[in-house]
């Protein structure tokens, strides 16, 4: 899909969302609103901010889970994108005020910047579809062409959708009529949108970095929030990070950096991210649940007879049309196969591991082929080829379950780009130069340390229905298939790690 | 099993990740710096000259240092497969064993025709020179 088509579809969607809004009622609100957040405490929202928050574009985030179906694995993880949005706004205010409170930055940051940072935080996740990153993973291939063009290269698809929503003619019109004219405020809405994708002008690059950068407010909120609601104990010293943030003003660029005294807190933040990846986001049961849900959407996409209210999920915008409960509640009416899958999901009769692929479960002589296997994350056709081969071998062993019940799932590589982009400020030994700036990883190559950790934690799985008899057959089928392509041979660990009940 | 039989058609034909894996076969040194900053910068600079080989690695504009998520993932893949060894005491160099070079030649270089192999050889030399300078 090209950018123009996507823009038009987004504009139509925004128009529809805003058609439900009573603008005069939004403008009539004169008092700020106090919202209590369980992570960051009590915060004040201005009436014009509430006018945006009260639109369906943001309210829908109340019904989109922060981490898709995580509550099936960590029962208390029921927090939503809306909670996170409130938290990011609170953090954006704190970061902005912390910088503005310093004498040396008084001329760089002003109240308008704070207002815009808050608005960018409010809108930063409005492009999330149902089940957050899970649906994003499904529609990402539909946006391939868009994601290869600036300013969207290396951006996450939902960030691009958020940007396109905020820059759509329909949203701009609403914003101008309600927020700016209705409350006599001024914003540079294009700058707000640029903050969301972390691409503000070089002279104010720090504004984009506060919302979408190496230690942005998004990260400062979600790491703490996800840890809190899953019960994972990680330490993040938010206060120290805030107190040690500074600006680097050099060669026409103004960037967010952290003082050397805050470096350990930043390392702590990234270690927290590593633990969340390892313990929560990459938990094998969550991956299994996600593939089960993905199979439902794939069935709707591929089967001409099935749709959800006429929607086939053929464009990214289709994923914005629903909230989590819509999909879980409405799909069952459409097909017996999907009905069964939803029932199994809700009753927690989940997929199980039929094969575990990792550096310990393959023979040393064939470990080299893991390179080919890993590329299946980036090349959908390679993944599909392997899944087809596994299915073919499973059929030959008498397995009759549908093709959409056998999944090859490969964990993505952890990204530590932030560690390279996070610059540390330290006093310069060569006056009159005041400071030197060095990437965090040059102080301590912890990203490589973490990478080594992840090398041992990295997994590929073959998931299938939980029936032991079928699972064992698929175990053998997958080993045979992956022995042909990419050429892996497995040891006993590949069986032991699946935890078959009758071993 | 021949690479062609193992590969299963065009799907497993050469891609950007395979170029990186094949370059290892031509490295003259036993180790190279493991700094992502340096590697991404070198690949970014070589990308213009070797567009057909490295074009899939996209680099966002408007950043102080070039960095490609795709390249990061590809390097991680080489680490998992043991083609780039990282378990040296300081994690600051990638160790490239003779066995890794042999496997790179046998598994990945054979995906390319002889003309492209020559290009990869030149790319590997330029990469090594720039990275170790």
C-alpha cells in the first residue's frame, strides 16, 4: 500500500471517529480534570487536553490492552494503552519541566514546548489497533512500502499510523476548531506529529527524543508499568534520570543527553528492558497465545466466507476499527473453526511447544544454519515455506489438524539501538571545551553483554494444539522438516525443553 | 545435500542477510571490532557503492549516527549461529574462526553466482579496511 492511499483511508477513519463527537460539549468544559494514575500518581489535564482525550480516537485506548493477551499468562497484567497514555503525559511534563527549570536551557524551552510535549504524549499511541503490538505484527507487511520511505524508515507501524492520524485533514480541522479556537490556545500540530515519530528539526531534536528516543517518556512509563502489573521486580530510578537529563547544543543540533552521574540509572533502565523481554514479552506461553490469536485473524484474511462486520483486515486501517473485546466477542459468530479457537483461548486450552530451537538444542555441527532460520523473522516467504514443510511432514505422520494450527515462531532479536544513541555527558579535560559526549555503550559495552545474554535466551518454537499424541508427531515432523531446510539437526534438549508429560 | 536442494527454490535465494553471512568467507583477519556504532557507519558508507548488495538495509535520516534496525537483527543472527563469536573477555571484538569462514563459504557464499561472489569479495575487503582503520 502506498502512502497516499493509506493517508486517505486514515482521513476517512478519523472523520468517522470525530463524527460521534459533540464539539460544543467539549468546548464547554472550563475546568481542568484531575486523573489518578496508579504508577505516577495524580495529574492535572487542561480542558483542551480533555477535549482530545474525550474523543473516540483516544477513548478507544481504554479497551486496548497494553500487552495484548498477557493476562492469560500474568493474571494481573490488565493495564491498557489508555493508562499508559496518561502515564507518558505525566512523564513528558516532568521531563520538560526538569529541563526548563535549569537556567542554561531557559531560552531553549518554553511553555509552548511543554504543552506540545504533553499533546504528543496524549496522541502518541492513538495509532494502535486492537491487541496493540500483536495486531501491529500482523499488519506490518501491509505497510512495507510506507515503512521504506522517509520519514518512516525504521519506525514502528503504529507510530506511523499515529503520525498520519494527527496530520490528517480531518484531525487538523477538529484540532483547530476545538482546541485552538475553542480554548484560545496555539499549537504547532505538525511539530507534535513529528515528536511522535521522533523526527523534529535538528535544532529541536530533543523534543522528538523526549517522546520517541533513546530514553523517552514512552520507555520510562511502559517499563515501570509492565513490570508493576506483571509483578516482575525491576529497579528504575526515574528521579535520577530526570535530574541528570541535559541538552547537547552543537553544530545546529540540540539533543537530549544524560550526565555521567545518571549513566548507572540508564544502564539500570536497559537491564530492566532486558529482563522484561526475557521474562515477560518473550515468555513461551505468551508467544503461543499470540500465535493462536494470529491464526484467527489469518483465517479471516484468507477465508472468503469469513469477515468481521464486513472487514477482512486487508489494510492497516481495518485494525483501528476494532477494540480487543470486539474481536473476542464478535468473531465466534462467523465460523465454527474460529469459534473453537476463541473458546480454547478464553478457556486457556492453549498451544504448546512441539519443538524448541536454540543454540543448546541443535548439534554444534549444524548451528551455522540458525542464521538462515533467524532470517525467517524478516522474510515472511521463508517462514511460510518452513511452516508448509512442517505441515507436509506432519500430514505424512497422520496429523489432521488444520494448517493454521502449526506455527513456527522465532523470537525477534533484541534491539539495543538506544544504547548506541544514548549519549553521556562528562566534563572535558580540555578547556575551553566544557563537555565531552560519548555513547553509553562506549563506557561499558553492556549492549554486547546483553546480546550475549540474549544469545542464550533466544528461542525458536514450533507451536501446535496441546494434545500430547499430536504434539509428539509434530515434534518429529518439525525436526525432519528443519533438517531439510535450513539443515538443522537436533539433540535431546529439543525434546526435553518441550516438557512432554509422558517422557 | 547441495545448497540448491537444501534451499528449496527462490525463497531461500540470496538476500541482504546472506550477503553479510557470505562476506565472512573473505575476511582476512581473525577478528574485527564489535562496536555497533562503527559497523553501522561503515555499512552506511558502503551502501551507496554496493547498493545491489546492501540496499535492503535502510537507514533513517535525521540522526546523528547511522543505525539500521535491520542490520542490527542480521548481526544478531550471525552471533546466534556462531559465525561471529562474541564471547571474548571484553565483548569488544567479534572473533571469526577458520571454521566460521569455511561454513560461510559452504552455506552462504554458494547462494550467489560467481559474478556476485566477486562483488562480495570486494565488499568484504572494503568493509574490513574501513572497520579496522
